[in-house]
């Protein structure tokens, strides 16, 4: 068994290694660790920016906006509260209440919908 460890510690020239790292190895390892830390920092900053954009979008929801939920339900906002919105999903007036966190995107804002209605009425 002792021969196995001696063989494992022996390099190609036949001399046994002491197990220490050379100065160049330490520099390479240090650069790799710094690079990995920087990658994680930039990934974290990008994720925080995306989270803030989503929060701003959800906070800006107003009555009349057309939204899509994470589950794929499309509807027009008829009521907005602190953490929830009520949307109307059909012409029959079916209303469903959702958490704001379940809103995926705003498809048409109320202002854009009003402008589109005015344009079609003018023609």
C-alpha cells in the first residue's frame, strides 16, 4: 500500500513531490477564484436588475390594462389593490382575482387602449 502512495506522488521525472504548490500554481488558482467570484457578482447584479424591472411593472398596473398571468390567462384589469388585482376575462364579465406576483406581463396599457379606440373611431 505504501508503494501506491509513493507512485502517486512521483512525477514524470521520477522524483517525489512534497505536496506543496509552486508560486505560479498559487497565482493561477487565485486568478481562477477571483474570476469565479466576479462571474457570480455580475450574475447576481443582472438578476437583481430583472427583479426590480418586474416589480416596477407590477406596481405600475392600472385599471384598464390588459395583462397576461403566469398561467396564461389574459384579461383586463378592473380592480387594483395592494397585493391583488381583479381581471375580467371575457365579455360575459367573468372576474378572477390574482396576486400581483402571478402577473407575467402587461400586454396593452389603458392609455394605449384608449388611444387605439380613438384612432378607430376617427376613421
